[in-house]
């Protein structure tokens, strides 16, 4: 049997391979023409010599005929081997870079951001089946996934476009338009009209940045995962103590009970609903009378398995929030998510959409608002995808809309979007079905009917068009509302322009008594920016925050300092030697203990006595305590001289 070998073998590109042969190799045989079976060596003599030569150069071993004690030869061989290995790695890196570059070029030419999801190259693409596949991976049991899992819209947005379908997507997919083509589009035509003096209401959506960063935070979108609901069906390890993330968790060895999981998720919803009152009073103090409630206020309330009715446990809390809203004259609305689509060809999606609309209607109804405020509490909905055929999608919407309850129909309004449906697409069906239409200026600048208007606010704000939109609201005696936002600075392509900027710089050409929802990332700060820019009512109440300091939160008293003693005085003389205090080490001075700060619940997170609630653009970290900075040691001159 041949002996074991442990020799490296050269790769195809000349680089070294770390293959080590430890197992014995059985000799192979070769059938000669003469008919004799002769054993064939494991490698040819030339191959073995080449292998040993490389081994010697890499490991610094001597050649067969070399002197093993010649250190100079060994070092030279080692240098040559290392150089060969480095050159091999460099070749591998160059090949990898070229392959990556070729792949990137193919992706750019195919107008796809990441060609990792989709059918096989030779498989015919069916738009609806591809959409279904993506949604199946992102929806859970027919219900919208939580907000943190909703990035699938970036994938499915292109599927819902009109136009001929190619091997990689729709031919006129506006999502993947190159920057050069987006920059070369016809310049927008904007109106120079400003709705001043302003008499309407400005609002923001769902979250207040100032209250969210308070301690404890105030917000209404606490949520969880379905796995947390299932885990909390088990009793706690110690049921006499509150839950702790490490010390007192659900005991999965016990018997699960569904009511325990429901109690856990419902407690999150109650905490969200209680914070509405604080948000309403905060808004009223600073002149804001309009707010959108978070759709995630009661997590998974419309889920087909984990769903629940709000009236069983949240009636009192929501009624209290509605009472405050009625007292302050505050308008409240909701906006179901992007997966709530009544025009979908999938029955399970339509069923989930109807459940979601019923949940939002129950939420608004339990506020028990006065008649007009209750009528103004609408649910804004997008039409959703086109699914390859706008006319068929509109027909499905008509059929599914007819099955809705009268209460849901009374609150439902449609909004033009920035992916598929323009104002001119939705206005006819809104007039047909008696549904109010929300005009979103930002969405209109991205998706519009170029045969009837131009990009910008000028054409869409003409009196005839605004009158048609307003008429859809007046038929139901609902106060009209509009949406306004702006793209981020430097955005060129339609996909980039969809992203909302942190703040807006101007007002749209809307009627001056409009309820205008400002959809910006900085939420209430974007409203403050407009109030300060145009000197709108209430701007004088708003003052800048002090960086990293808040005067509207309770602060515990710091630990008292240690008592200090005066050093004993040593004086000559017998009279001083008899002093008892000096013998005991000197006098003790009482230092007054430091005082903490108590803030009442009414004044908590309300801006303090000076109303410091405005933070400049890009300075949201000012709302939080300053991070501790570790000061690095500085070398003195003596240390510097040593170096």
C-alpha cells in the first residue's frame, strides 16, 4: 500500500490549495493493449517533483539534493513561496471584482434593484402569481404583517404597474427609472397661491416626537409579535410577581390558555389608548387641532386567529379619549395600511381588508364623539395595486364595496397614491359610489394623468378640479381634508421622490379653511416649522428646547454628600487642650441635602413653564440626555519628548 501523502497541489490559476491528503490511496490500474493490468502511480514523476518544489518554497524546506543546513536557501525558498501565494490571492480578488461588476451591470440593464426574487430565467412570468408568492411570504394568515415587516411593498410595488410585462418586470415600471431620465422630465408647474391668512387646522400623523422621547414615553403604537402572544398564553413562573424579561418569564411547562395571550396583547392596546389624552392636551396647548390615530393602537385586533373586539375591554378608555377630543374640538382620523385592498383578486386579502376596516370603524365609534366630529372621523384608504388591469380592479372594488356595512361606508374615503392611481383615476368612481376623495399633492406630483394635467400644484388646484373634489365631501356633510408633503432634498427618480422629507417649506394651494394633514418625518415639528415660517396662529407659544435638558420631567434627588469634618486645630495652651470637640476630631457641619424635582401628571412632558418643545432640523438628539463622553488622556510635553 502506498504511504500517506500530505503535499499541497497547485490550483488551476497557479495559486496554492490547502488540500491535504491523509487517507491512504488505493493504486489505480490501467488496462494496456497487451491485456496486462499494470499498477499506475498516484502521480507522475514530473507532477511529484513539481509538488515537492512548491512545498519546499512555501514551507522553507530544502530540495531533495539541497543542504538541509543551508539557512539562506531555506529563506529564499520561503520568500518565493509567499510571493506565489500572494499573487494567487490577488488573481482571485481580481476575478471576484470582475464578476461583481458584471453582475451589477446586468442588474442595472435589467431595471431591477436586486434580482434575487422572482421566477427562474426560463420560466414564464405571471404578474398575479408572482404577487401572490411575495404576499404569501409577507402576510400571516391573511392579515397585514406588523409595521417592521412591511418592506415587501418595495418588492411588490413594481408588480402592480400597468404595461407590458417582460422577463424582468413591466416595461414602463416607474420605480426603476434611471436618475438621468428622472432629472430630464418636464419641470413641474407649481401655483404661486398661498392660503393666507390661514384659518384651517394643521395636523400630523400618529406619533409625537417630543412625547415619544419623554421618560416614560407617551405614544400610541406599542405593538408585539404573534410569537409573543402565543408565549404569553403560558402562566408566569411566579404569578404573584410582575413579569420580568429574565427573572419572571412565561413558564412553557405549564398549560397554555388563550385568554392569557389575549390579556397580554389587550394590555398593550389599553396603554396606547390611555396616552391619547396626553397627546390631545399637548396638541391643544400648541395650537394643533388635527391628528391621525395609529392603526397599530390595538395590535392584531383584525387578525383572523388572534383578533378580538374592542368593546369588551376598551370602551371606557376610548370614551375618555373621545370626551377630551370633543372638549378641545380635535379632529381624529385613521389610515388603514397598504395591505388593506378591496380591489385585490385574492379572496383572502379582501376578507382581511374587510376585517381591518371593521376594526378601524369600531375604534372610531367607541370614541363616542359628537355628531359632526364623529362624521369627520374618516378612514383613508388607497385603492392598492392594479394587478395588470385597472378596469378589472375597479370592478372588483365596486363589488366588494357593496358588501361593506353601512357604518364602514359612511367613514370610508379614497386617496390618490404615488404608485398606481392618480386623481383622475379615482375621481370618477368616487363620484359614482359617493365616496369622498382625499387630494394628496405629493402623490399627485409622482402619479398623474399627463393627458389632463401637468406635474406640479398649478393644474390640479384649478377651481374646476377643486370644486369636483370638494363636492364628494359635501354630499356626505363631511369636513374636507387634504394631505401635503414634500420629497427629500435631491430626490430625482419616482422611487426616491416617494420618501417624505423631514419637514415642509411651504403650504399647498388649498382653501385657507382646509384641514391639512402634514405627512412629514418630523411629525409635529413639521407643523411648528410652518407655523413659524408663516406666523400662523399659535406660533408665539413655541420656543426652542435646551439641548439635552428637559424642564418638564420629575428628577429624583441625588444621594446626599458625605459630611465633612473640619481638621482638628492644634494650638498651644492648656485651655485649648481641654476642648472636647478638638479631642474628637473637630466640628461637624451639616450640609443641606440636595432636593429633587417633582412634576405633576398634568405638567409632565408639556414643555415646562417656557414651552420649550421645538427642536431644529436634524437635532432630534437634543430631546434625549447627553451621552457620556470618555475623555482620552492627553500626553504632556515630557511624554511627547520621549517619543
